[in-house]
C-alpha cells in the first residue's frame, strides 16, 4: 500500500501540543482523515483518528462517555464498577479514546509517520516563507 497524497492543515495555537491535522490518501483509492501531528517530549509524532469510548447505561442502554457518573438519557446513576472495569480493560494510553483506523505493522507506521511529518515540515515552511515575504 502506497501513500499517494498527504494534505496538512496547520493549527494556529503555537503553545499547544497539537500542531496539525493530516489527510492521507492511499493508492489513490482510500482516504484517512484527522491524523494528528503532535509535539511530544521527544519530538513530533502522529496519532491516528480516534473516538471516545462509551458504555451503555444498565437502565436504558444509552451509550454514555467513559467515566460518566450519570446517564445523559435517563439521569440514572451509573454503577462505579462499570466505569472501573472499563478502565482496567483498556491500556492507560487508550483509556478514553480508541483508534478508528491504525497501521498494523511497525514498518508501515514508521513510513506513514515519515510521510506525514515531511508534509507537515513542508507546509510549515510554506507558511513561514509566506509570512517572511510580507
């Protein structure tokens, strides 16, 4: 599978860890949106698109966000053991979010990260060059 296009949208907040969002096209036929470029303690890395983990209310089955104390649908108190159990089932890094799409192999992840970070650097350079010309 080949990365055929990477589009980067820079974020304006310079003091935040989230630096940009990327949209990646594979083989000109498949797109993954909302890949995040994040500034970590060891440098830039990418985070795959994710969604918040939810659990069902035992009374009405409405899906509430993890760690909710009350149901947003019926206002019933959610059992503490359900919240605790869900937190123990997931690794600490994914306790609230779960990836929607992600690379399976380390070489592919490294290749994808390299391509996205290269596109990020190019886009950042365009913006800095454009502001220097003004």
